[in-house]
C-alpha cells in the first residue's frame, strides 16, 4: 500500500491564460477535452475520443497524467493517459471490488486527494454502498464493509487523514448521515471514527469540506438549502446553520432541486446550483477565507435550462476569478463562470450585460440585502459582485454529461 503514501511536490504551477477541462457523456459514447481562454472568455472543444463506457464521474491522479472514469452500470473504471495535446489514450479497465451482491450500481463516484496518491470512490445501488480505494496503477485495491444506505458524495478533511461519506438514506425517514473514515498512511477503509446523524436534514445531494477548517458544507435536493456544519462542534449537529438558495421572486409553480456545490480555490466563494426543467439558478456565497464562515450571497444569476438533466459544478484549481465549470446545464452544455468583484457593469432591462452578446444567456438576479432591503440592479451601474461568463459550448445535444474535472 505504499502507493498511498504522500509525497512532496517539488514543482510549482504558474497561472496560464489557457486552462483545460475533461468531461464525458453519460451514454458512454464520447470523452471530451475542452480549452478555456480566460482572456478571450471562450470555451471550446479541442479533442474528443470514443469512450470506454459512461463517464459519470472523473478523477485525476496526483501526477495529473492519468484520468480515471467510472461506469456504474457494470461497476468498472477506465484509466486514460493524458497526452501533451490533452487527448486521451485508453490504458485499460478494471472492476471495482465485488460488493452488494451485484456489479450494477446506480452511482459510482470518484475522488482523489492532494494528500495521497490514491484514487477513491463510492459505489451505491441506492440501498447498499461501499467505499473503495486503489493505487493509480490499479494493482492494489481496498474496500470498506458494505453499508446499508446510499453513499454518493465524498469530502476530504483538511489534513487528508479523514474521508467523509455522505449518506442521505441511512434510515427509513431519510435522515442524513456523514460517516468519518480515518485514512492512515497504510489505509484499510475499516477504521470508522464516527457517524454524525443530522436529524433535521433530509435528502442531501452533495458534500464539500473546507480545505483548512473543520467545516462541512452540504446542499439539500428538495428543500434547496445550504447547510453548514462545524465538524468540531458536536452540539451544533442537530441545529446546523442553513441558507435558502432560491429567491422568493421565483415562479412558485416551478419545482426546483439542488444538485451540486463547489468551493473555489481561493476558499472565498462557495457555488451552488439549483434548477427546474426550464431554469437554472447559481449562487456565489462569500466566505471568510480564514474561518470558512458563510458571510452572504455575493451574487446570483440564472439561465434557461432545458430537459431534466443534473447540472454539475467543478471548481477550478487556480485562485483568480473564483472560476467554476458547469456541466450539463442545459443538457449537453459546458459553461464556465467566475465572480467579478466590485467591477462596474452596465445592466440593462433584459438582464444581459451590454457589449457581451456571447454571454447574454446569463441573467443577473437580485440577491437581496439585510433588514428586508434588497439590492437593486435594474438599469443602473452595479458596483456589487456579479456572476460573469467565461463562455459556454454545446457538446452533444440532448445527451447528459457527467461530472467534469479540471486538468490544469
């Protein structure tokens, strides 16, 4: 298991005007490489290859030279090498450890850590789940015991020594639980530190951990809330801090669900995504970067969504711009957003920013203010932060895309 041991990174990365994103289709046909030009504010496809099956979840190894994709329908992973031109070469597939008396799963989510060299994941049938880990060469695998529940999201502790697993269906009344696995230098996935049961949080869809503070963020699918949970404060487990994600001004006849959240590399912006079958709403919450405390909704925007696909957020790996990728909202599209802090933007009645025709799909929304006052943006110079577009592209009409991952 020495492949899991952490190593020091001797090379440093520099900021580039070009960044690259990988995403695959859920029908298993294509795996894409995308390029983002942050100066020109454009996103475009640069490579596509036949995929070895559905790419519902992607993860990079520590070297960023290999990409792993998951196929829930047959319980397998595929490893691709990444060429200097960001093309993918299939290096083979493997089955995850046998579990739950099946090889077919409803979700197979992958994760990797900056603190070790492993690829980690969770496989769930909806009622039975396991966690697993493997070395990047695929020769060594470990797995947890079978867990009665639907574990479908993972988050790492700041030290990398704990892996938190989100289970929204651990009991008949759909309470949310977070299982804390201790990850030693020689990990086993049998060392469970504890299980936190959140009595008043139902149907959580995704979990994210602050990289330096003992704080967990999660979003609820049906009630459309952000829930903030300090991991070092047992007394707060029953009464976590909550924030509504949708403005009261939305059409009450539309049914929204919240599917994703992501924490920016700057640790100062937490993104959430909610959508109905016709509209998507993204929030940029301002965080205290030192403590992780949620301060306010810094900006909010919407766009037309089509179909019933699940939108998925992936935070960029660099600090500038608080950039986040949005896959599959609308279905088949990839969009890149950022947060423009305090730069004046002339906003017109239709909601689009003047002079930005390629980005006119993005409509600013009122975030409101304190003490019942609301921040007004209609037909005036807006000095507050705003969600800005770095571009979008349509990859495959009406075909669902899986989770994306930033390669650089």
